[in-house]
């Protein structure tokens, strides 16, 4: 459940009166307790109303809106003429007496609706052109237009509130980490390109022409070096950069809470971060129950088809492979015989869906990799409708019904293929059905997903790739599988998931040279190649490295989830579009030929 972000204006406003500036208080801070006092206010004209002799202006600043009144009997002629000229988004200074609104004019929908300010002095600080969209909540202006004039969009209360929420979350995290003995360290932005993750953003060097820096995808290697340096507990609100395809919850540059700890187990790290997250989210009005449940990666994939499940509703995947491995429906039988699986979802109450609606569900499965989706509908009248039901014996159908807890009125949907394909398709179908059937998803559900596989195999190259990164530590009990069966190796790993979104995660790290080199060799690196790419880390591991591990949480994603926003762009002051561009500044843009010459680059 998203928090009420409107309260964050008051969080920031608590110190508003301590500022040395043109105003004595904030517009949104005024109330009955201020009646009879003289105040100075600054801000933007939200709207202006001329009531024939009296002019009313709703004045807006970052703390909120209050009504100010221009009355010729309390203001000189020049001042009243200024009020007559005022237009929306003009910046003004005013001074006046706080008074109760006349009987019958109280605005209960406005936090300051019980008072108004009778102005005795005013000044126009700046005028403004008519904005390209209304400076108000709930506008239907397209996002690209809002991003083009983002500095105006930020004035809108709902966008401003996201910035205030972000500030409160960041402030809370700094305090909570410091209280637990963590040291705040800033790591380099200009570093070395290393092949352990997504594509790097690269920066040419003018001094060393033909050589490049890389912007950090995360401070991963640096924070491990800080543990080798003996700092023991490090954290940073870190800027990170990844040159990858974008979506609603991904940006090319983002911010994360980055943490590393020495002399700890994975339980120590999870318990510490869980406490920090709980306290922070409680402070901003989004508490959750502790301790969090823990679910293994294997269980999550088996039950939900995904490693970041939304557990607020059912529609779980059920494996029926052993029931159908010898059935007459060859799509199912051959999938199992070829090492795949057959899984089903019981969509409770969906048995009366039309064929057209079922086809739309099937299209979702197809869009996510399935070659098809089978189905059986059990109507409220007790009928069984399906093009495949004829291929099952009575016993097989009875076992399918028992395994999936089917009742009249339910719909079973099936996928048969490789395990990964079935999981991808049915996890998407699960979410689609939840929306289609309007299944409630109330409150917040957080949990840890633990024990991820260390490796997966790249389908194009056939090489082993780390699921997190190559610095993750394989579980002690799986070390003997590293050469014989590396895909069976599980690492000390943990992701925190909230309502189907990964907030962050981490691993214990390899803290000896031999551990790390064994992983590199499993990935196909020779010792020389490993030293070429990661020599500085490998050298450091020979100088008494403590056992250590860490975690990184996407700060933008946390704020998006807490505030109930639809996109990361809603919680970043100056975001990029889905194509990685900034409509406001025009970035990325061409640069001068002279700049290219300086760094020894010629465009082809």
C-alpha cells in the first residue's frame, strides 16, 4: 500500500522557519495558531480571482498553498495595482496579517483552508510566460511534454511530493546506517571497464589517448577493496551507470544504497539490512512485519515461475509432469520425455471466460516464449470444455484435478516446454490473470529470496555466466561440484522482494585468491586473462582479505514502491526517456570536432 506522500511537505517544512530568506514561514505551514500574527510569504501565484474590489490569490511554495487577500483598504494603491497584474506562475513577495476566514468560506479540502492572509505589502519578483501545461495534479499531459519542461513539472504538488519523499528516505538511511557503525565512503566515478555485468558507459581519456575510463555499474570491486582495507562496515548512496535497454523500472543512471560488511555471515547481512529497511519504511509510513519470510530460489521458481514473486495472491504454478508423462496428448508427453516440464495454473472462478478471453491469455504466454497454451474449463454447470480433454483418461484427469484443487467454475491453463520457458510464460500469465480477474493485492508483502544458482549457461556462446557476478561465494557444500557440475552450484545470495519487485540483493564474496580464481576458471578464463581484467582485485586478495559480503538496494525503486508510483521517472528529478534521452537538455548530443580531436577519436 503506497504511503500518503502529501505528509512529506510537513517533514521538510519543520525546518522551513529556520531559513534566512525573504519569507518568515511557508505557505502550507499556516493554521489557526498563526491567527493575529504578521507573516512574510514568497512563492508562485497558483491562481488569481478578482471579486470586484477584492483580489484573492492562492500562493504556492514547496510547503503547500494558502489564500492571500488584496484589499484596497489595507494596501496602498500601487500595491493593489500589482495584485491586479498578477498572473499564474508569477513569483511574488507578500507581507500581511493572518486571520480566520469569514464564516461560510472555510475550505475543508485545503490544509490551510481555515485561514487567509490580508496583505499589506507586496512585490512582484518575476513574471512568467504561460506554462505549456497546468501546474496542478492529475493533468493528462503526455510524459514527453512534462519531461521537456521538467523544471515546471517539478512544481506540481504530486511531483514535488516524490522529491520530498526521496529526501526523507535518503536522510533516514544515512542516519540508520551511521547508527549501526557504517562508514560513508565515496568511490570513484571514473574507473576501469571490467567484463562482469552489463555494457559499460565509456569515457575517453584526453591525456592517455586511445584509452578509456568506464562509469561504474556499481561500486562492487571498490567496496570489496574497502573491506580489504579494514573499514569493516561501508555504505554509500552511490550513483551507478548501465548502458542497457530501458523500461519503467530501469534508467541508464540510477542511485543505490550500497553496503559491504566484513566478518559476517549471510544471516548477519540480511538481518542488518532488514532492520534498516523496516525502520526507514516505518518512519515514512510504510511499515512491514518482521522477521521477513525466506524462500529459496528453487521454491520461488517452482511455485511462481519467477525469482521475484508477488505473494499477495495465489494462482501458483503446479507441476503435473509425472501425471502426464505417458498421456496420449503428445505435446505434454514429449515435453516431459525430452527433459522438460508441464505446469498448470488454476484460475479460480475463470471457468466461464469466453474463448476470446482465453485466447488473450494464450497470447500472453506466447509473448513470453511459450509455443502455445493448453486449457481446460470447468463450468459452473459441471461441464468440462477443452480441445485437449479427450486425450486424458479418467484417472489422469482426476489426478490433474486433485493436484490443482479444481472446482466447478475454475479454468486450468497449461504450458509444456523447457523449465525456464514454462516459468517465464506462466509467471506472466499469472500476473495477467490476477488483473483480468481483479484479484485483490492489498498491503505490502516483502520476503527474501535466497540460495540462487551461481551460474547459468549462455545459450549463444555456451559459456558459464554468473547469475549475480563472478565475485559471489559458492556455498561450502557445493565447492566440490564446481568442476564436475557447475550449474548445480548454489551461492550465498539473497534478494529482498516487495510486491513482485526486487528492491535489492547481494552475496557473500570470494575472500581468497584460490576461491576467486576457481570461479574465473569455471567461466573459461585462463589465469592470465583473469589477471588482465581483474588483476588489481586478485592481487588484493593475497594480502589478508577478511570474509565479507554485501548488498545493494535500488534507491529509486524503493521510493517508487513506497510512494506507489508507476515508473522510476516519477521519482527522479531529471529522468531519461525509454530511449535514454533527456528532452529538456537535448542529451545525448553531438559534440564539437575539436573535442573529438582532443581525445584522439574520429567518428565513422
